[in-house]
């Protein structure tokens, strides 16, 4: 009798071991076999707060996953049930259930990028943001005033407030997050440059420096000339001279600018016409880069007051009006013949 019981126990134990081995073999095959998903690439999203079961169901509805029960068991066996990361995911190559589990627990979400270019106006920047397919367009119908309110900016215009750079974000992120990142980065750079500025500059606030930096950005044809371009405008402000910067006139003309600036445009008064008004215009005219902000707040010691484009992207700088007029004759008037 005793031998029969021992035999039965051994038999049951052997069956259990065999069952465990068989289960592990089948499950290992499931975990490492490629998923039978549809045509690639495919994109799916997981909602915030999704648990393992909910994530499996969402992926099943997206056509990414079959056998959700097995997937849930896999996640629980590996201790990943509570590590699901929300977001939008792209699959561009065949994955195994194990690969998929790693993807959604490590947060391998889709990343997009957008680049804002030095010298862009806010209109150009907003157009690029509105046309980007990877962003959620929350601000598309907002006024400039509403955007400024959301950013808690204490100025009346969004022009020049955003730092030109490449910004990365998860697919489906709000465009306000991108705007806020660009705004904060510009404030950070501006504050740092203001703190290390040269002495006796003609600016009462960092915002005034930002205004001139935007003019420097638009007036610089060759990067090597940027410091002297800044020096010209800083010297003119110190002396109470007109800035006489064509880009400010163009900005003030708005959509009426047809690509050519004429004498009548230079004499038609607007808040941005620096041929008719002394001092700075009321707002920046574009997004200045860090080099322009730095040059504006740390211009080289120089007594230059004029510059003229030479036609090759560079500029000729002059200290006196007579020297400047000769340079204009050489590089522009004669060059047009």
C-alpha cells in the first residue's frame, strides 16, 4: 500500500513538472514569436492611467496585439503590470510580445521635432507649428493675447519672445507645451546674458535689449559682422541718432511689403519706422538667436556709426558720414550700373 502511494505521488509530481515545462516552453515560444500584426508601420496610443489589462485591450483594438490574456500573464510574470507608460507609439518593424511589453513599459514613445529659425517672425513660427502633423493644435484659434496670457508673459506682443531652436516632443503633445518651452528658453538665455552685460548700455530692461537683438539678427548678413552691427546700433542709441534700420520699416509695413523697399516707405511714419522715430521700436521684429543677444549686450568697443552691404553678404563699417557715403557709392550706387 505504502509503495503504491509513493508511486502515485511520484507520478503526480512528474506530471506537474512535465506540465510546468510544457507551459514554460509554450509561453517562451509565445513571448519570443513575432506578433501577427497588420501592415507596418502602425501607430497606437495608450491613455494615461492605463493598467496592463487596459493597455492590452487598447492594443488589440488598434490591431497590434492578439491573445491579450497571454500578454497580460507575461506582463504580470515579469512584474511589469504597474509600469505602463501612456503616449503614442509607432511600430515600424515586427515585434515579439516581449519586445512590445518592453516598449510600453520603458516609454519608447514617438518623438517629433520642430525647428524655429533665427530671424523668423512670430507669424512664421506659428504657421510652422500650426502645420506640424505631430502636435495637438490647441492654440490654433487663440489670439496673440490669449497665448501671452497662457504663458504669463507681461508684454503686449509675442514677437521675439521665443528662442530659435529645435524642440522635441511626444506625438500628440499640445502646441502650448512647445510654445512654453521656447518661451522659457528665451527668458533663460536673456536673463543670463543680461546678468553678464557690459556696462553703460542704453537699455533700461532686458526686453529693450531683446528688441535691439532682433534688429541685429535681421541686419546681419555674415556672422562675423554681427558684433560690429550691434556696435553701430548701440552707438546710435547712445547718441540719440535714428537707427535707420530697413528691417524695422519692413516689419511695420506688414503684409503690404512686396519685396521692395522704396523711398516713400522710409518716409511713411509707423511705430516701427526707425527713419522717422528715434529710439527703439515698440517690440522685437523677429526671433533673435543667442549670438545676436550676446552681441547686443556685449558689443565690442568701437566708434562705428554706419554700415552698408557690400553685395557679398558682408558689410562695410564707417565712423563718419563722409566715409559712409563713399562706401555707399562704391558698393551700391556703382554696383547697380
